[in-house]
C-alpha cells in the first residue's frame, strides 16, 4: 500500500475539480475549490480543518 500525505494544501480549478482515490481519503487543513468539486473515493472521505 502506498500512502501519500500532503498537509495544508490548496488546490483551485477554474471549472471542475476532480479528485479520485481508490481507498480512504483524508483532507487535513486542505482547501479545494472549483465551480464543481467531484470526489470519487473508494472508501471513507474524512475532512478535518
């Protein structure tokens, strides 16, 4: 299993932001924005400020 950790990350899209993960996804201190945000997560999506 490969784990990637990015903290306090900002991702901005002018139109649609797509996020794909085959397993659990943790957003800790992350900011994602776009006209539409589409998250396709294989298991749990956890959002923490």
